[in-house]
C-alpha cells in the first residue's frame, strides 16, 4: 500500500467515526465538537485529492462558520448548554433503510475498476478562471441565493411576530 | 503523482450519506437533524470532487467549481435552518421536530 492509500484509509475511518459519534452522543455541545473534527477531516480529504482551494474553503466555511452558527443555535435555544438530550433509541426501520441504501450503492459501484488511478492536480489559477469564466453564472446565482437567504432569515426571526 | 482507488472514495461517501440519512430519520432535535443534513451534503459534495479528480481533461476543474458553489449552498441552508430553529423555539418553546406539527391537516 502506498502512503496516500494509508492516509486515505485513516481519514475515511476518522470521518465515519466522527459522523456516527456526532449523531449518537447525548450532549449537543459534544455533537458540535465531533462535527468540527468531521469537517476538518473532510478538508484533509480535499487536500489528498489535490484540491487545496476546496480544502481551505471547507476549513473556513464549514469548520469555521457553520460550526459557530450551530453553536449559536445551541446557545440560544436552551437554558443550560450542557444539558443532556433525552435518549433516542436506534429505531430498526430507519437503520434497515439506511443499510439497504448503502448495500445498493456499494454493489452498484462494484463494477468500477478497483485499482488505484492517478489524480489530476490543477493550478488554482486555472480553477479561478473556470469559476469566474464558464461557471460565472452559477456564482452570481449563489450570491442571489445568499441575499434571499439573508432576507428570509431576518423575516423568520424578526421581533413582534406571534 | 498521487494514485488512489476511486471505489474506496465512493464507498466512503455512500457510507457518510447513509449515516446522514439515518440521522435525519431518527433524531428528534432540530439542530441534530440539521447536522445530519450537513453530513449527507458533505458526502454529496465529495462525489463531485472525486469524479472530477479521476477524470481526464478539465473535468476536475468543473468538479471543483461545482463543489465551491455547493459549499456556498450548504452554508446558506444552515443559516436559514437555524433561523427556522430560532423561530420554532420562540413559538413553541422547544426545538423537538416531533412537536412542529402546525402544518399538519
């Protein structure tokens, strides 16, 4: 096994463990700590895939902004932030549905070549030319969507609404 | 040159998506449901980057550009989701999704 394959295996196992732990621990604050580790791990996977710009974006947007937003959500909706959730058991039906979906996807990707393939790396300059050239309209659309989201969020949480 | 198996990446992202799906279906706290949606969304965004990275030509650039836009979409979605959480908390005093039944007939 090459060094990259070992790194990928470690990152994949950490991603799975942190994702499951985030959903299963009882304290919401601990959930957010786990999810922060998950986001950093996904960012490391982007670096492994030769996409450093995406890795930095993931660190800034997810590990930074989204984590803090979720922490604010926890702080604003409970009196004592370390209070525990009521235990929710692992229901059989959603678990079975999730497992069936997983098995279906894994068996359908099994026909792809199993061997390692080389990963293309690109200069970030090329990415920015692509992003602001061919895919420019999508960025504009993203900006419009964010403006709409700001207006909608302010409307939802405004004062004097019963 | 980095060489990695595509199948391993696909297995990882499908496993992460399934974890997110399970969380969406079973968790009762609205914030936990949002976190589960984020896990599933991250798994989906990873797919674009893999298929781009393993394709020839400029496919990788398109994959990364789509991923950039999708990361922005996901962050926007969290912001609106948390606004809904706060509105629900003010209206009901709880953020249990089982009690958010105002739109039921």
